[in-house]
């Protein structure tokens, strides 16, 4: 081998060794520097639906130094009642604090129970950060529907077995759970139609008369109340936004608050504890911004309920136990 070639080889080997030593010696960027760039939040539902609408409101102040100091951008990945987006999130998201997701409970927990071989997400591989809202399901019908109460819907279903069509955002979302409870409590035979485009698409189909009724988010129905009838709230009490709308229980149909939709922010398991701690401190403060966030949520008919990380973690565990028992009787 020529001297020049030998020298080149030795130089290349030395450079490689120095590079390896540098890679080992230099630690990754400290969590103290987080966040250094914009943060993405996956919303597993379509644009314009309640989760997307609210996520954009509650994160709009994130760039302020009092909160994250960086903007949050929304990534919509709708499909199969949230399954597409959440499956993608838990399998692809890097646990670095820059890839977060919006959660919906009971949705993702109920789906992990009902489809354990189909979905990849559960409360064990996700980290709660904070909750921003609690949105009950409501029973809705087209504006020109002959139904004026939940009892009217029940009477029609009993007199016309199998002919009542009721839609919702997907399977084992809050809408579907409200439907399952409704069917069991009323003793009726109906057809559930999960909408491929989520709650926004389901709402449009009710308004257009493609189905006879639907269970949807109170917030979405409230904003569209001039174009449909809201017959009942699937909760334990009436809601401040709709004080004249009775609960299903008030109308003799034993449906509780199991379908109330809690919404918030979560991270993939493995995200550094320092990053989780930072988010757990700042995100609830951002949600609680009264000057803009709370006002816009109220103006949009979106119930605000802020909960911190520990409270959300406790809620997840409680819902996991409760839904496991509830779905024994409701899932065929």
C-alpha cells in the first residue's frame, strides 16, 4: 500500500473514532431547554368537530412565555371513531414532548376494552397531561322531525322495530355508549350508524334527515341548535347551556353520565419526566386563561372543565374499571 493511501486510511479511522467519542461525550439537549420549536397535537377527529374546535381554542395561547413559549399546531387524523389517529400516534410518535395528542374519554378507553386485538393504545402506554373539558352527549333529531321528546323516539322505536336509525361519531365513542345505554334502558330495537367523518359528519346527516336521530356532542348541537331539535341530555343533571332540555333520566330512560366526553392533552409513554412535569404545570394554566380561552369556549357552547395531571390519571383509572364492567352488559 502506498504511503499516501496508508495515511488516508489512518486519518479516516482517527476521524471516525473522534466522531464516536463526540457522540458519546455530548449529551442530548437538556429538558430545561424544552420547548425549542413548535409542538404538534394530533386530533383523532375531523376538522370542525367538537374536539378539533375546542383543541384550537384551548391551545391558542401556547406561544406566550407564561405558557409553553412555542405555538401548538393541530394535526387532524380522523377515522374509525378515533382509532386511526390514536393507533398512529402510539406507534409513530416520538416521546420527546414535541408530539402530543388530544384524548377523548370514554372513547379511547372503551375502544381499548372492546377491541383489545385491534387497537394499540390504552392507559398503560399514554401519559395524561391535563384535561380541558367535559362535554355530555345529547339526543338530537332533524328540525322537521315529528319527535319532540325522547319518549316520542322510544314510542316510535317500539312501534317500528328496526326502523329507527341513530348515528354518532363512531364505535365505542361517547355517542355510541349513550346509544347502547339508551337501547338497553328503553328496551327498543334500533340501528346505530357510526359516521366515517366523526361527530361533524354525523351532525350534518341528522340535520339533513339521512337518519332519524343521533347522539352527538352537546357543544356541537348547541352551536347548531337553530337547525335541529335537542331532545335530551345524557347526564345526571341538566346543562347550563341548555337549561330547558331535560335529561334522559327525567324522561324515564335510565341513562347516566358514562358517555360524558372528557377531553385533554396526552403524551406517549417514555416522554422524559422533566418534559411531562413542565407540560403538567403549564398546560392547565393555559386552559384556565380567562381573558381569551374561557370566553371563547363559552361563546362556542363548549363546557370547560380543567383538571391537572394527577386528577386526570385518577379519572382514567376510574373510567377503565367502570367501563370494563359497563361494557360487559352492553357489548354483544
